[in-house]
C-alpha cells in the first residue's frame, strides 16, 4: 500500500500558499497548511488537512508547528512579505522585517525540518522565490535581494543535501496581479514613492498594467507540486508564462 505523503506549506492564508495547499489536497496528499492566524474556513473539512499556527520569524512558533505536524515529507517555504518602493527612502527597520520573513524565515524552517528528513534519507524542500531574481526590475530592490539570497542558499544547499538523498528545489513565480502583494504590505509601503520618484514609478506601474502574459496562483501551485514530485536533479521551476520566458532568456540551468 502506497503511503500518503505529507506536505507542510508556510503562508497559506492567501495567494500562492492557499492555492498550493488546495492543489496538494486535491491530489490526495496530507496537507499541513500554516499561517500566522489560523483560518480553517479557507479549506474544506478533511481528515487529510490541518491548519496550524506558524510565524516563521519566531523560533518557539516554528518548534510548536513542527511538533504539531508530525512527520512530513515535503516542506514548501512560501511565506513572504512584499515590498515595492524607492530604496532611498525605505527604512532599515522595514528592510530587516522583510529579510526576517523572506530570508531568515526560510532558513529557520529548513533547519527545523532537516533532522527528520535526514534521518529518513527522504524528503524534498521547495523554496518559493520570484522571477525578479531572473531579470532586474525597478522599485523592488529590497524584495529582490531577500529572494536572491534564497536562490543562492538553495543552490548550495541542494549540493549539500544530495549526500543524504534529499532534494531541494526553487519555484520562481512571475508577476501575479491577482495576489495581495500590494494590499498586504500597504502600511509597510506607505510613503515609499516620494515625489522625486513618482514620474518614474507611474511609468513602471503603467507598463505592468499593460502586461498580458502574467502568472496565476494556479501556475505556482502546479509548479510547486511538480517540484515536490520531481526525482531528478532539476533545480529551477519557473511558474507562469512570463517567468518561463524570463528563465529562457536568462538561459539559467535548471
């Protein structure tokens, strides 16, 4: 009898995480959907799905979530904060807040899960970054830096963990206007487009509004699922038509 695999996904209250948790559940997996404030009503009632509280910036929260989840086969590091604005006026406190979640939170979760995966010599870690790491984009310098750090981290970690038969993957979503990237970070982004940058920002926003090849949450959910199920040495999984095009143009090895 084939064992039903268990996936723990961070940041499941909306966007990519919510879509990914639903996607895995629909495909018969056991799903641990984590978020800072649990909202069980987002999901169907099922004995294969649990909603667990988790703040990836707090060690005690990570430990409690791992304990509550039991053995897991796949960790999906999806939780993240968005930030759009001129770097010149971005407070260092905001920069640190972004790195605490987008970068250090991923590392902390990975470190917490690794002992059980290594002991079983089986498991996959999927880190969700961004297509902003594939081609430079203005007004997201801090966000891109926080995600680029995870790209380098994942590339190195994949080589390190291959010795223990563990796989590490990157999923790189494109521009997804239907997510709550901007609304969730409204207070964080307030005042980050000063007058000196306003004309430039308006041109950037107008160009984004005209973009037709965009990413959907479902594209990311599918890419994460494929990455989790992939037994090859492939590292990168661009998600969405715009991300796929950027990856091809960058000619990055998969």
